[in-house]
């Protein structure tokens, strides 16, 4: 007999979960646990780069973060008597990811508090893996960015915004808080530290350009371009930004896992190769960030409060002169400077922040990103664009992370509106049917 | 979008995706067919093959079983009249059951004695269904009647009118050799009603462990092709395709001349699972998509397996009824490996004694045998697999693999949510009835959720609501 028309399917019970009866009788070898552990293994790459550039303090932060995450998750499930749904493999992964986003010079309580927020607020109150809305590690990172803004941003009170990095001959073993400020520092390679010191205090690279966009006065020339009176001179900004080699290698201040672009990309591509990450999401993220960086009007600040250059008119986006070269400084960066200088500028914006780590490791967290490929592309485009806009126009230390959290919020909506065409059905058949019914 | 891109890249890289059998060196080639290209489908997965144990094992007759349980119907209706009594002796091929229509008659596979009326469990898409059955014991041969004893059946199908051919086929009471067994004449009537212009023989057989179709083509290929040609003439389909796995082309060389003779286009396709599912095969070969919950006949493509072609050949040309079929016995736990000619009604547990857990059919879409499961025309294999490790299902972590690999492009993760929340309306909007029940989502799920069964159950509930008020004649069995 056919089941009665109003019968709802029996809800998932234990026998359904144990699945002793039905086909298929074969299983793929991967389980959730192996996936989490493998993502964690890939995240060990950026962590190793952090060990190289920030010394044993990086490992200390990572150990504190992982230990705190695992302990809190164990305690939580112990107290609430809920089964530990995923073992604790996801807590390990969350701990490692949280450590990657933190700088190595933070005091011990910062990763611990971050772990508390990551596990309790990010994960537990939603019901664990599979249910949370925001990427837990980023919830923890956002919490400590708000709670401990001073300890993280200004470890040296007399030198605001300066973060340490180990010198070339002291990597891995040095203590990065034993540092000195070198005003003449230009390049990490071949720069020796002061005698008796292990590290340099460096002003964070993103602070050189980003805050300079909040002036409304117009400027007559661009900072990237060659000054017109002296042909052959190097563009002003190119002299200011760190060498591209340092950015790729990771020899710049930043979070433990944020700096080394080369290792992040290799580890991320490994995840793509293992199909744990779809290439479309990081690609959309990076592409969207590049486009925004290439087109967004900004102004550059020189020493003090002077404005040394600008792209785009004071009126902002609406007054932008996109194609005409009548007033060249009102064009967006890439059009104004051409590919050669514009490429360096875009690379700088992309590599000097936390964009790559967010694109490959944090935006791709399985639970908090959309399910379908198209949805993931939308997610990546939104997150990358929002991250770059926030970096250019909003004074925040972690723009890419906030952008990922922002898009995480919209994930259920994206999953609802983006549906692939089902075999044998018309595209958006459900929508057509609804519209026809209404009409 | 990504799928389109992948399709373009795949086409560029692989050139003609479907390699024609004619492209084998030394077999002659037909440029026209060589350059024909076939499409692909999104999703799917590359399964381990695991056929090595039985792939090259030639077909043998199985020994005389101790008993048979012959169900008194094919599973679709039980309004039948049993013609024999308990204790009566029967001979092989004797009519045991008079069906409601002459196409549904049941014949005795072997000679023997009717010992009792019992029950047998026959597989359907919804699970095993218990049917009354006639138990035969004291069985006697001769059983090894595979080889045609000369072409003595003597029906000249080439000159016969299609209607006369259909009449003759109906007299044979052949069953369709698919999961849901029905009389072949019903199937033919449906194909004609839908005006099928294309007949596809589906020899893809891309479930692991199963190799009976391959052996059938390798050993009885010409007979299979002839049976296919007979069926094409019966349903008046001008276009006939034979889809085979491109890895096995070496064994099919002798089919080329016959296929040209019968105007059958052989097509070799890659083995990405589930290309052997009928809707997917039709999508790949004809680029037509089966309507959700429908059949491929609605888009003008009739799909059959090689087994029914062989049975048709044996009835029309040789004059023997379909009393058994070729199935694969195998699996890691099996003591017997190979491809065997087995009479219908053999109990699965008699075939592989000693194995506790038997799978009826392929490991991806098959059913777990119960004690009284019997071999029916729809049986492809009886397997004794290593038991799947029991893993506790954990909550869906939205990795999206099920959605990526679903050949019907369903958002299985969302369907799982709909199942857990009991939202059947939402499931209908997501297109749950388009599920082709291939089992890929359950296979791939890293959270070990029984996704395939959940979607199947949703589908069944939705169909129940769709067919509100219509009494189903088919008994619903104890589903998996």
C-alpha cells in the first residue's frame, strides 16, 4: 500500500544513523575526522613559516590556542553531557587556525581568551560542527581584536603600530621581543640586527598606506607615478612599500600564519588538489579583492599629515573619471598608472594583509560557506570585495576576517537563492512555479 | 557555470569523449562513427573497479540446486492461478502459473516435484517484497541448455511483421531483466505508446564486482546483438545503440561485424559512475533529460540490458523460454567467484553458502538479502562483501560533496535538512523526485549519513502525495 498522503518521513533515529541495511554497501574512505586532520596538516605549513619568522613565541601561541580549544570543548561537552559530536578533531583545527591569525608577540592570555570565544560563542551555542553560522576561529579572533586591541596592535607603547620580526640570522631560535628599531630598514634580506638583538621593530606595512585614504582634499599628482619634472625617477610609492620578495617570503610583521604568501598558496593548492577546497572560492576571493584594489580611489599620506598622491577625485566613487585622461589624477589606480606600476600596487595590497590566509583557510571552512559551487563563487566575490573595501576605507586591523564573518552571515541566504538546475527540470523551476501560482 | 567550463575542458582534452568500437586498430573503421562525439554529465564519481576476480571467468552453469522457490508472479500483480498441486511432478518448462494475461505466465525452470507452497522475497526498487511461491525439490536436469541446439525455434523475425513479432514475443512470457520485473510485452506496449525512436542497450555495468553483462557480451555477443535487433524491430525503433565500457573494448572486437550487419551503433563510454544509470546514459548519448520521476521512454529512449536481449534471442531464434539468467557471484567473503547461469527461483543463500550477509544486485544500488530472497530476472549479482564498517553518522557539516557528485545536480545537503526537519514541500521545491537513486551521495558522505536512503524516502513520500487517491497495485514491501 502506498503511504498515507500526509505522512512525513520518519525523523532521523539511531537505526537510520547506523545505516545497517541499505545500499550502497561501499563507503569512500574519507570521514569528517580525516578531512579536519588533513586541513590541519595543511595549516601546519603557514605555522611553520610563522615559526621561522617569529621564533618560538609563535609555537607557544599555537600550543596555547590549540590546548585551550581542545580543553574547553572537552569541558563543555563534559558539563553539558552532550556527546562530543566530532571527536575533537575540529577543535584542534580551530585552535591551529586561531593561532595562525594571531601575531606571535601577544601575551599568553590572548590566545586562551580567543579560544574561549571560538569554542563557546563560535561553536558550542550553535550546537557544534555542522550548525555554526560563523567560522569559530574568526569569532575568537574578532573577540580578542576588540578586547585586547592595545596589547595586539601596540606591543611597544613608545612605538605605536610597530610589530617585531626576527632578523635573518636569528630565524627560528631568536626571541622576537628582543628587538630594536631601525629607521633605515628597507629590506629583510641582508639587513643585520643591532648587536645583541634578535629582531627588528617594524611598523606594520599595512599602516603605511591604508590610513591615508581619509583626507578629502584633492591632490595634483599621483604617488605611484613618476614625478613629472624628473623623468626616470622611481615612483614615490614603490620606494615606500616593502620589496615584493619580502612580501612573498613572509618577512613582514603580521599574524603567525598570515605573512608567508608562498607557503599559504602552496598549502591551499594542496587542499584544492585533495578536493577539500574548491578552487572557485579562493579564486573568486582573490579576484574580487584585486579588482577592488585596482579600481578603488584612494589617497596616499606622506610623512606627517601631508598627502603625497591620490587616485580618484575628492568626491569619491561618483566623481571618478574612469577613462578620460583630462584630469589624470582622478582616474582609478590601474588606469592611471598602467599595468606595470598598478600591478605592484595591487600585489602590495593583496600580499601585505591577511587576505591569502582568509581566502584559502578561513573562508573555506566547510560549515560556514555555501554548499554549491555557484554559491561559493558569490561568497568569495562578496568576501574579497568587502575585505578590500574595508581595508581601504575602514580603520580596522582585520578587514579580511571581518569580511569573511560578514559573508558567513549571508551563507544561508546564498544557499537558498543559488540552486543548480536539477536534471530534467528548468532552471529556477521552483521560482517559476511560485510566480505562476501568485499570478 | 563550473560544470560548463569543465565540460568544455574535458571535450578539448579528450577529443571525442565516446570512442567508437571501430577505432580499435585492425578492426576497420567507419569515419562517420569515429568522429561522433558524445556528451558527459555533471557529477559522478570514479569507483574502484574490483572486478578482477570475475571479469575473465567464463560463464558456467551452476550445479543443480537443492530446491527452488518460484514466485507466482513477477512482482507487479498477484492475480494469478496456480496450475500445479503439492506433490505433483513437473518438468522443465512446464507452465506453473497462469497469469492474469498470457504474458505473465510462470514456467518451471527445472524438472522436479512441487513440495510445498512457500514465500519468496523478490526485489523491487522499494525493497524486497514477499510473494507466494512454489517450492520445487528433487530437481533434475538437464540444466545446461545454454548452447543453442541449432536454430530450430524457427521464427523468421526478419520477414515478420512487427505486430506478429510482438505477438510471438508475448507468447514467450518473457520478463524484463531489470530491477522491477514486468512482462516484456507491457514494456513494449509502453515503448510504442511513447513513440520511442531510440533503443539503447545498456552494457555499461559500472558497479564494482558485477561482470555478468561483460561476460554476456564477450561470449554471447552476437546473440545479444541479434536479440537487440529483434527488439528494435518489435518496437519499431530506427536507431539502436549499444553502450559499453571503453576499458573492455578488447573483448568486444568480434561484435563489430554483427553490429554493422544489424545496424547497431556501438558506443564506448568512460566508466565514471553512474553513467550506467538509464537517465544518465540517455543524457550522455542523446542529450535528453528524463523528466523528474518519469521514465526515459518519455523522452523517446527505451533502455534495456543485454540479459533481456539474450533471452529474446533464445526465445525467437532458438525457441527456448527464459528459465534462468547469467549472474555474477563474488565479493571478498564469497567462496565461489564467477559468472554463472542460474535458474530463476534459486535461493540466494543456497548460491553462496556460509556467507552471513549477501547483497542482491550491485553494491551501489543493491539490497541486502533476507533469508528467502530468490534469484529473479532482475538479479545481476549476488555478492558476499566485507561488511561495511559501522560508523555513527555525525551531523552534516555541509562539505557539499554530495551536491558536487550528484548526477541529478540535486542539493542533497539541503534535502537532508528537509528530511531532518520533515519539510516535504521544501524537498519538492528542491526537486527531490529527480533523484535517480544511484547511491553516490551516501558513498561519498564524510559524515556517514544515509543520504541516499533519506532522499529515497522523501521521494516516496512526495510520490505518495502526487498520486493521491490512486490505488497502487504494487505492494509496498519492507523497504530498506
